[in-house]
C-alpha cells in the first residue's frame, strides 16, 4: 500500500436506507410552497409539491415552562455577552486551576520564569539609566502594532509596555503546557486570558499612552472632546440601526455592485444574477459563484477597480452570482438543506435552463464554499456530471483545526448561543460581528478605541469597510445545524453528512479543484483549508496568498504588496504536509486572480457567441436589473 492510498481521508460509505428522513423531509419550493423531498430524487432535480410543514425541536411557545424560563433568561444574558457562555468560561478556569494545583513541577517552573523575567526587567532598567539607546528587553510580536510609535521608546513608557509584554508572556506560559488539560482547553483559556490582559494594556489609557498624552496636552483636551463626540455618534448609529459614519457615501448600485447584469431567477432564499457580457465572444462554460450568506455577495463586485465579477466578465466569462436573502425571525426554521435546495440546486437548474448541456465552473466563498462542497459531493454520489471545475475561496471542509473560532464554538457556548437564537429566530449581525472582533481584538477593538475615542481621529471609509458593515443575519435552525454538524461534529470530513437521507463524501469528487487560502485568515486558517488535500481524490491546485479572510480574496491585479504561492497536486501524487508545501513552493508577485483565470481558461473550451440573458420561453424572464432586491435588505 503506497502513501497515497494510506492517506487519512473520508471513505465511501454504504448507501443508507431508502426510507425518507422525516425530520429532514421538509423543503421550500421556489414559490415558498412547502414540498416533501424524497431521498430517491437526485440532487438538484425539480421537486413535486406536497403540503408538509417544518417540524420544530425547539418549541417557541414553551415560554412558561421551566425550560422556557431558563431559555429566556439565557437568551437575554447572551445579548450582553455577545453569545459567549460565562458558565463555559468559568468551568474552564476551574479545570485549569485544579490541574495547576496538582502540578508542583509546573508551579516551580512558573516561579522560576517569574524570577527570570523580573531579573531581566530589572537589569534592563538599571542599564537604561546609563544608556538610553539600549534595545528593549522584549519585543512585541510582529502583528502587535500597539507600541510602534516612537514615543513608546522614551521613559517611563518603555518601562510600562515592556513590563506588560513580560507579564503577557508569563500568563501565556501559565495557561499552556499544563498536565491534564487538552490542547483545545488550553487554547480557550489562553485566548480568554489574552482578552483580559489586552483590556488593561497601557496603550488603552490616556496617561500611560504617550501618543494620547501628548495629543491631549498639545490640543488642550480637544482630542478627548472629539473622541467623546465620535463615541456618541457611533452609539446613536448602532442603537438606531444606521451604518457607520461614511458608509452612506457607498451606495449599492451606484458606487458598489455596479457591474451590469440582470436578475433571471428569484425564490424565497436567493436571487440569481446573470452578468452582461463585455466581450464579443465568451467561454461556453459559465461560472456560478456561491458567496457566503453571512455576508452580502457584492464583496466580489465592490468598486469597479477591484470587482472580481467585472474582471471575469472582461476576460470572456459568463458569470452567475447568487444573492442571498437576509432572513428574519419568520425564517427561523430554514435549514442547511434549504440552502442546498433553494440555493445551489435552484441556481444550477436555472443555469441549465438558460445554457442547456453546458458544464459549469462553480466557485464558493467561505461558508458558501462549504455548501458548494456538500452539493458537489452529493452530485458525485448521484453520478451527476454537471460541474467542469470547483473553486473554493477560504473554504473549510475539515474543521478539526478551525483556529480560534473553535474556542467560541464549544458545547457549553453553543447551547448558550442557541438560547439566544431560539428567542430571536436568528443570529444577529451585531452578535456575529462581536465574535469575529474578539478574534482580533487588538486590531479591531482596542486600536479603534484608541484611534477614534482617545485621539479623536476618524479613519477614512473605503469600499471594503462599507461592505463589512452591511452584514446579514443567520436563521436559527441553519446556524445551529452548521455549528453542530460541521464545526463540532465534523461530519463532512468524516463522510457522515447526509443530503436527502444519504451520506456524502468529498472522496467521490473527481472534478478539478482550485483552492485559495490566505496567510492571515482568523476565520479559516490556511492550514485548515489545506486539509482539502486529505479529503479529495482529484487534482488540487492550491494557492496561498497574503492578506486576511476578505482582503486576501479581494486582490485585484495592480495592488502593491500582493504575492502568492501556487502548486498543483495531481490525484496520483503523494500528500505533502502544509509546512513542507510552504517551504518548497516559490512565491509569485502579483494577484492570484491572473493565475485563476488562466486555470479556468485551460479547463474551458474555445470561445463562442455570448448566451441569451434569461430564458423567457422556458419560464425564466428577466426580473430586474442587477444588483437586485435582496442585496438591499437590512
């Protein structure tokens, strides 16, 4: 047995019973009529109508029961804690402390480290009295920019920040490598400890931050007055549901999402946009983009100069884009299966009607890519050969190393979060934003606090920031299923995720794959995205580009500082570990968009005349101009 066949990945599973799964049998048709789904139907086939209603495991009417009182109490408390469970955090600290008490060797090691750091700091302080140009005794991490200003190098502020960094380093040692604690528990405790310490950083206070103190003295406190006005303005906009300051200058359809196109299909959950051709000839295979429904689709059609859609259309591709509905409490029972049926399956059927007998380049972004991977696995299981290629942007299909986000998705925290979603019917945009901000609290919370509220400065709004403020809600049932089945259960990677009552596995997929990950992704770490190599049995072209979860994808040609690594692993080649892949794959300057379009072109046939817009004769008339109606929903 060679290394390739012995690789750990999801194996094919035997077919399940043909009896329908009643708990998952309810779906919505394009006209919002409930339909019964039979597992005998292949993925994407048109479904016959049948009056079946959703079942609920969480009864919204049990508010006066004992369980209902607990749910209501936790739901309201969760709004204050942004969905983080105080019980879960407290229990982890008790467990850490108990294990630390039973580890005298670890205690002695911490005492020794405290003594060494104290001696190190004292030596630096003594030598600094003789040489003020002495290099610091500890340097911040490369991503920590709180102490970059030159004023931090003068006394007494240099003592303050170095003492803080030494304390932060010691606390990290205290919460890691404790005998008896699992790696995930250590990560969770270390994460929360870091959040607490960041709150008390000397950079967050007026007189311990030299930059703020100098501005306050020079301006006579005007910066603090302006900062207070900024705070009140932000507070008023947040409580009234208004966008951040400056976002009103970026209007959808005028400044953003301006690529010409038409809405050719609409159901309860999606609008499908077909973009107008920009060339005399186009590749015959269209591109279907499945964005994440946690965000508005137009991150891929921002301003004209950085629009991925515009870039593709101008290079002879016919592009279709899914625009997701922003769900309300009335959509609380929408499931992952509904997003498959009303989303990917409906879009594929529509494209098949407009362009019959054409294979499709399918691309998915973040959770949209995960949904596309599930759909592709279901199509492979059912022997449906409709996809020409698959492209995934920052998409996780194995969640065992999903980064610090996993610390917020634990059983205790998830049960706590479900109470809040049960009460509201959805996960609110502010609650999601708060969770993501905690992952990068130094940059996204405290740096903004210092810049806008202590220094009184407003950053200039730009298109990506305006888009980031235009988030969407997540239906209760879908979000609960996604977190439990994929994040906690990792069912897709283990071949246990079921579509229409039968399991699917990515090991069945034979379609060539182009996968993009980013180096600074706090949502989908690139090592986690790389695990796609372990789950598939096809050619995988993997790209690692610099940038974050969003800025690394919106990486148009011509932007300075862009670079990427790219390599293709054929299906018969052995697996290469991610650390080795990075070391042996050369970096290429520029945008990965160029490499992707070349890859798409190599997997496309010769160009032909542009296709029609919609198919009025087949019941698909043009419903309106892009960007459509759903993108405007708040």
